C-alpha cells in the first residue's frame, strides 16, 4: 500500500460523497446524544464509503462518526465524517463537507476536506505539498497576533474550562470568523485565515487537518502543543506559522493560569 494509492481512493470517496449530497435533500434530522444533528443520508454515505475502503484495502481499519467500526487496531486506519456540519446542511448554509483521513500507527498521514457546495477541496499527504483544488497552497505566514483572523467553529463547543482561552484569543486577535466548520481549516491552509481554535471535537472532526495544514506550512496541535494523533483529545489549535502558534499557545496557557494543562473535557 502506498500513499499514492490511498490518495487516489480518498479522491474517489470524496467524489462519491459530494455527488450524493449535492443530488439530495438532507431530510429530517435526528438529534444525537451530544445534541448534534444526523440524518439517514449521513449514515448511508458513511456506509457506502466504508464499503469502498473495505473492498480496496480489506486489511485496513475504519472509524466513522456515524458508527462504522472495522478493525480499529489496524496499522492503517481510515477515519470518516460523511457530512461535517450536518446542522448547516439542514439549515441551507453551505459550510458542510466530507472529511476523510488516513492514520498510520495512530498518526494522520493523509487528509481531505471536501466542501460540497463551494467545491473547495483541500488534500494533504505526509511529506507532500498540500493542494487546494489541485493547486499547491500555502498558509499566510508572518501575521502579527493583533492583525490575525481567528476562526472558531462554535462557542457552544467550549465548556467552562475552555472559555478562558477563547475569550483571551478573541481579545488578542484582529478579527473572528464563526461557524465556518471544516471550511475554516481549508481556508487557513490556503492563506485565508491565520488561526483556528476549537474544543469539543472528535477524532473524525480534526484528523484530516494535521497533514493538510502541515503540508501548507502551518502548525496544528492540541492546546498543549502536542502533535495530533489517535487519542489526542478534543482541543485543536492551528496557525499559519510556528511563531503565531507559539504566541497563541502562550495566550492559552496564561488564560488558564494554574489550569493551563487541564484535561480536555470528555
């Protein structure tokens, strides 16, 4: 198995998911225990993608947001979010997409962010330049904190222990973008924004971001500055360059005081 072969499959998966979403209405959503939306089509797309992976790479593992679980201890593990931003899809706001990642021994080595309506597709492969719609892209480096554009998926994802970091970075940055979902990380990789801060995310929400942002020249970690990998938790910090990332980390640590290294909320 090569990363080139995995990339080719990931593109096929993204094409299939996009075609399905764009040809259908979301239907009536159900409310999951975490109060996020899911539709029957979310589940159908995930099942179809998982079947394609199993057919092409039967020895690989699969983890999906909607319950797909195949050989989760495998060396190569595919992670799927068939519709990231289902609430936006139901509301008719075009910031929903499909997230696809491949982990090797727990570390993300391939990622795809595919936006269904805007047709933005970011692909990152370990050791290769990230592409946006097939063209190599770069993060915006050298931005000062006071001029930085910060994206946040939703303040609703931040628990009481997370809010001080959000409030501190909101005060320190030049502008904020709210609710862009996974599109925000694609825009950071292609130079549209400078920082992304999130809490309350699961593996399938952030796994593609690591190779995409790293391959574009940026840095993405958990809030403690550790590389993202299987088991990293639910907090993500991404920046266009290492200097801005370090500055954001200092703000987060200061905002928490003695609780700078609290465990991400369950």
